């Protein structure tokens, strides 16, 4: 049962994040084949609402970790940040990237150094947008359907 103040219509099962091996990534198609060097992929929902599926290409996490100077937790830290980045795409509901912060790409040496120090984060605007998106009615929910068909609401969602 939901308590007052909790985000509406967002359940823990709404996001699936799959961490793929190189072999599994290759089955995904061009992105998994290394057309670019992205560490993962997310499928934002666009006008349908928030997306729910993201992938992490673990072999690229490992490759990037090997390029960074030795650090005891490099692979884990990069993996954690890549997970946050891909979930960020889902919660921001966009495939776009930012000029700075965890949604900036590609991650270079300074970004990775900041990640290892815990300083690679979402911008305040991104955090606010994710919170707003989580408060919005989910696609298919009763509230969303009512909003879509109510001519008085003025909503175009
Ligand atoms: Zn991205």
C-alpha cells in the first residue's frame, strides 16, 4: 500500500536493467557490436511515458576500467555510474546527453577521476526533472487515461 508522499504509479518492477556479457551484447545488434563505445543503452518511453528497459555492456566497463590508473574499485565504480547513467535516461525520458555531470558523454579521464571520488553526479536540473517525471501519472494508469481523454485538462500527454 502506498503512503502519502510516495511517487504515484511507480513500482520497483517498472525498470529492468540487464548487464550483458560481450557475447550477449553482440546479439543485440549494431550497438552491441561496437559501432560506438557506449557502456550501455536505455530505451526511453518518449510520449508513452517513462521507459523501462536498459542494458549495460559489461565488457566495455571492464575495458574502460583497464584504461584507468589502478584503483581498487575502478570496475565497480564505473559499473555503478553506468547503471545510474542508463537509469537516468529512463527517468529523464530522453536519449540526450548533458554538457556536464553523469549524463555527459563520453567519459574521459577527468570524468572517471570524479566518479572514483564520488563527484560524478546528476545536475540539480536533472534531479528535479527525474523527480517530476516520477510524480507524473504512468502510462496506462487510470489517472493517465483520464488525463488523456479529458478535454478540459488541456493536457497533451
Ligand atoms: Zn547515455
